[in-house]
């Protein structure tokens, strides 16, 4: 039996590894028309070989190598849009309105995702669970792509039994518990967390009564981070207001697609193993007066004068540098598929966000890698500015990133810092 929680849970499973049923696989034969992003990747993206090897390659070989990376990127994009969306919903006595809301929101969710993700291949399942005092404590709808089948299944569910509470086990809460030793079927926290890791699950949890479930999720998250070597985390949101549920669902699925795309692209293109660094997530802003100033050098890239120039094969970025002093948190406050994000301030107290690779190794931490990423963002900014100019109003807000490296350490400590 699943842990019994007073909460709303959403799991996004990579359809290539789920344990229910294999989703329909999109064909790799039909490669989409080349996008602006792929054009940038052809000119600037991806990890290249060492400079000595690159200089020995012919122009034809370089183009072939870059086209291979582009094809790998498209495969990653298509794979990231193959989503198995599994709802695990507490269906005890007071959850009737949430059951109905999930049923109503799924149709809207699917249609909205189709607009933004043309290659969307989504299947959805549902697990109803209650407490041990109900004759049938859970029921399952296997993954399906038939909306009506999902709606009919959820419509048949009745809220019953149980009470508002987190999962059983006295370590997860501070309230009376009829089953203080936890799950009656012997399911352990470690077994669940290991399944999340092995099945490549992006897990989202919605607090309805946060004071009742926050301790439980904190314990879950710490154990998941330890077992996955910081590669997995449980994302949470406040679902007490039922009217905001559809927004949270959409953001959760889009976050999963974005994270999967980033991770899959790196796995397909990078040749070096992805060995994570050792770190812990600390969301609190540190007390900066006690932290030392770090002497750094900031490297700016100028915005190209024209799109034709920046997409030309002879285009070269024009960097300029300046010194800066930064105070940086010792641990990251957040992470993405490939990067860690740190709180930071400059010597005048202006807030910054510092990002660096979450993986060890030269491939992931070389200055060349950072330059390529900053080049892509700089050219993307030019696309955004020109787009906004043609639209006549500002529809895209673009955050500039700059590459910075410590003057006191080796080049592998390079970081990317953004204002704000």
C-alpha cells in the first residue's frame, strides 16, 4: 500500500522506464524542421573536442559532428515530451472536491499542453488510496491515453474512511497514530525512494494541510537526496486552494518536460560520465556579512549587431572583462537538470544568482563549455530583441547571464552569475 497522506501528489514518469505499461513510441524518422534553437546549436552549442582535435578536423567533419549533436538534441526533445502522468490521490472522507477537480482539470491540462508541445505523447494513470480501515484501500487505473476512460474511472471514486493525517509512522508527524510502526505491508521509506530513482520519476507533492505533511516530506526529501546523490528531489506546492490546482498541474508537467529535456540532451551529447558533486540544498539566504569576498573576473559578451552576422560561420563573439567581488553561499539553494544555483551578493549588496555545473569533470566545468552556453544565450537575446521589435511590444523578458571565474582558483571553478 502507498503511504497514506493527507495531500495531493503528482508523479511524472519518463515513459521509457515506467513500471505500468509502455507508452506509444514516437517515430524518430520524422525530424522536425530546424528551429532557431537548433541553428544556434549548430553554430555554438554542445561540447566539442579539445582544441587540438578540433583544429585537425575538416570543415565537412565539423559539420557532420555538429549535425549529429543536433539529431541527438531532437531525440532528447521528443523523448522529454513522452510523459506518463500518474495521479496519486488521498481519497479519504474530505477529499471529494479534489477528486472532481482532478477529473475536470485533466481535459484542460491535456489541451493546453498540446498547444505548447507539438510532439506531446502523454498517458495518464490514477491511484486512489485511503486508510487501512477501508475494505479496499486502493484502486488503480493503468496508464491510458483515452481521456474518457480516465474521467469515467475518477467519476466512480467515492471519498471514504480515514482522517486528515500524514502517512503512518510516528517519525513522520507529531500527532496520535493508530499504526505508529508505519505501513502494515512492510513498505519502507528506502524502498519507495529507490523506486523513484530507478524508475526515473519526477515527483510533485501538493500540500493541503502543510502543517500536517511538511515534516513527512522533509524526511522523504532528505532520504531521496542521499540515496540519489542529490540527483532527485520532491517538488512541492500549496494545493489548499482548489481553484489553483490546474495551474500547479500545468507547471508541474512543464517543469518535468524541461528537466527531462535538459538531462537527456546532456546524456546524449556529452561523452564524459555524469558524476555528481557532493552538496546539500539549503534554501535559506545566508548571512552574507560573515562570508568572505571572492575576487572574480566577469566576462561579458556583446549582443550581435544582426542575426545574419551571428549565424554566419565566421561569427566570433566579442568578450570584454571587468573585475568584481562576490560573496557566495557555500551550498546551493536550488538545482536544475545540469546546474546548481547559489545565493550571492556583490560588494554593494546587490543580489545575484550564481550557477555552476552539478557534475564533476572537465567536460562539464571547462571555460570553453561555459563560453558556448553564454554564446547561445547572447544570440538568443538578439532573437528576443528583434522579435519584440517586430511585435511592437515587449513579450519576452530575457535574463542575461555572464561567465565569471575566480582569480584565485583554477579555471574549472568557472561559474555563471545572473543579476537578480
